[in-house]
């Protein structure tokens, strides 16, 4: 019986790719572990994720202390929802109207007057954010010096604050801020996220000992309805601030269609949200009412001698994260 009599199709093996574009498809391994190219999807995800991560994440356990653990977690969820919506709005405008930056968006929406107002607001916000980075780094360095019981310098005096802040600003932050290409930080973003991941691991590993010590005297509540709601909400929303960096990342993305940029947004914000929930809950349920404003600056456990090396390494990683977040925050003002 012939093939035609059976009504079957006889397909002969061929070395040629039959599916259109099939020769361009990559395996999961290649998509995941191949080098990060300029404007690549993964590079853009890492850049957007790292641009949101900064000093704000270390204060999220303190939000649970101020507002109650349930209300604090609700703020974290609300923050990621607001970030998703606002970033998608920007992506839709950029893709639909092919507008690459905030200036052209505001000129199209309200003319030069609105553009001037936006420029002033972005500069004020970025200046405040950069100042907050310096304050957080100074506080962390003071904590490190305190752990080593350094006495030859007054780390809480103005001379120390001015010298170390000036050195970091002129020798580290200023050169990094000169880069206009956001994709140049695609590998640096990996270091930033690795530091955050290590910080989460340290907090998780040390949680049982801190919980055992502090739980008997713990004072907790699902929610505190007082004026600290505004403080906690502002601290949480600040932890998700990456809207200013959105359009520069979009403009450098290869094939920046709406489907691709929403994939960047979804994965970046989900990564931030996951880190934030873990660090907030573990940090708070380790110290309860003794939770510090910066979670790593917590008290030593009774009987613990010498500095906590793992925490000090985490602090160094967080300082690195803040240093990398600085140029990512400043770059959009130069577009």
C-alpha cells in the first residue's frame, strides 16, 4: 500500500529549519546564562530592579514596627501595585506615541510650562534621594566603626561626616554619574542584587536566635492606626521609586515594543516585591519593638562578643548597592 492510499503524510528528515524564525530560537540555558548584551531583556530587568533597590529596603522592617505587621505588609503590596500601574502607564505612552523621555511627554501633554515644572520636580526629588543615600551610607559606616570599637576618630562628629561624604561623592559617585548609557550598569546591577540576596540570607539565618531572645517580651499588633501611617506609607512607596529610570531603560531596550517592556516591568517589580517581603518580615520578627530604623543596625545578642562578621559583610554589600543606585537615579536628569 502506498503512502497516498493510507492518506498519511511522509515527512523525511531534513537538516533545514522548517519553522519561520526557528533558527533564531534559543534554548532556556542560552536565554538564561548567555552574556548580557547592550539593551538586552535581562539587562533591562536587572537595571530596573536595581534602580528601585536602595536605602529604602533596609527601613521596611521599621515600617512593620511603626504600622503593625499586617498593615506594613499591606503597604508593601500596595507599593508594588502602584509601581506596576505607573510603570505600565509610562510604557504605554512611550510605545504608543514613540516618546523617549519625560520632557517630550510633558511638552506634548501641557507645553513648555509643564515641562519646566516637571524638570524642577525631578531635580528636587533626585537631589533629595541622593542626599538620603549619603545619609544612609554615613550611618552604616558609623555602625561599622562602632562594632570595631574605634576610638581614634569621632565617627559621630561633623569632621568625619564631611570627610567621608566628600571623599565618596568626589572619588566614587561623581565619576559613576558621568555615564549616560544605562546599559553600562547591566553587570553592576547583578552585584547589587547579589548583595541584597546575601543580606536576606543573613537575616534569615540569624532570625531563630533573635526570635528566641526577643519573642518573650515582644509587643506586636496587626495594625496601629495613628499618624505614623503617613510615615510608613511614604517609606514604603520610596522603596519602589524607579519611575524616573523607566524611560531611559526603555529607550535602550532592543525592540522596545509594549509586550517586551511590560515583561521587564513585571519581572523587575516582582523581584523587588519578593525581596522586600522577606527582608521586612524576617527583620521585624527578629527584633519586634526593638527594630532599628535601618534593620542591620540592630543590637547584639546577649553573650555575643566581637562584631557580627556576616552582618558587616552585608553592610558592605548594601553600601555597594547604594553606590550603584546613585548613578541610576541621577542618570535620567541628564536625558
